[in-house]
C-alpha cells in the first residue's frame, strides 16, 4: 500500500501537471471506485467543467480542490495508481476505472486492480465533517513541526508499542509497515518498545528519524516493491527500496553491525529489525 512518501510524490507530480487545467470529460467504468456516490452521473457532473486549482494531501488522501466549493478526494488503497497520459490513443492499462480528460489536452487515469482505492467529491470547506476518515487524522510529519518536549508528552500519553503507535493514523498520518520499520531502525529502537519508556535522547532520535526518513523517501520518489504496484504519475518506479535498511531484508547483514536482520510477526504483518542495533 502506498504510504506518505509515495502519496506525496504523486501530489507534487499532480501539482505540476493538472493545477490550472479544466476538466472536459470524465469516464467511469468501475463503479466500486466511486462507491460513495449513489450514481455515476452525480460524480461526473461534479467534475466536468471545473478547473483544478490546487492539490494537497491529508495523510494518504489526495485533495484536488476545484474552482467551485468542492474537491476531488483520491485514496489509492492497496494497489491504486494515478497515471498521466498525453492522449486517449495511449493504450489504457488493465483495471482502469476512471479517466479524467482536460480541455487543454492530456488525461489522468485511475487504475486499481484490487479496487480498495476510491475517488469521490465532497465540499472542500467541510471535509472533516463530511469525511469521517479525515476528521480524526493525526499530525502530518512533513507539514507539522513539533518540539521534542511536546512529541515526548504525546508518546508518553499513549503507552503502546512503538510500531503500533507509528502506524496509528490518528497519531501520525501516513506511516505504514515499510516506513515504521525504517524509522525505528534509524532511531535505534525496537518495534515492541513501549512509547512511555523512552529517554529524552531516544525521543529526539525517534522524532528526527521520522522526519528524515520520510523526507529521504520522498527525495528518492518512494518505494516500489517487487510487485511494482506503486509507480509515480508518469508510470516510473520509485528508488527508495534500494535504500531500505531493514524492511524485507530478513537474513541479510545489518548495514551497521553486519548481524542478520530478523523478522517478527506483528498484528498479522511482518516487521523487520536488527536485534543488536535496536534496543
């Protein structure tokens, strides 16, 4: 599933490619992708004729503000992709469910093999009231600066395992299985440490690791795993997977101490860490 860095890469791509463009035509062939709308024509009518004026991000949600009172919300789910094409003559990938064509030329396709992703239109000024998932979303580590003292208090109040807390979208928005492992390795902390057990130095290391790991992942345009389900707006793979320190590296030598990376089970997921470097 795309996490915060991947969604941020796509947001930046969209900002360059679609802001200021007017939507000429919308085609929907996969109704599950617009399931919050009762009818296909309702979704289409809310978009056609409107201009995209900005692209922002709320955690893993993309928000394309329109020139009216509404916004197009996009969530990629587990396998969703937004792909730019110059012309409708360019062959559409399999599992293309929504196509947005612009008056100035070019189009964006929403491709989603597993159909857990979605697109819907909602009032921009009432997103938190109308969209329950956005009402309780946690802080954005790339947008919200915190003092170490405040971050430490937030950790102590939760009293839960660090990996579980990092992946809690109500605590921090956008971090999933990949980046929680990478962040905890960078901070030198085990996945099962309790959040209220950290020293001041460990709190500072964790906060710095969150920000720096996510920024570095965005710089390398996200992580594309072996399934290659994540690609950017132009269909290109990310590169950060080549910089992973622990994720999916079971048995391989730790980049710091050369001991083998270990895999443990956590909430029906695999978590990867170094037994020597993370305490």
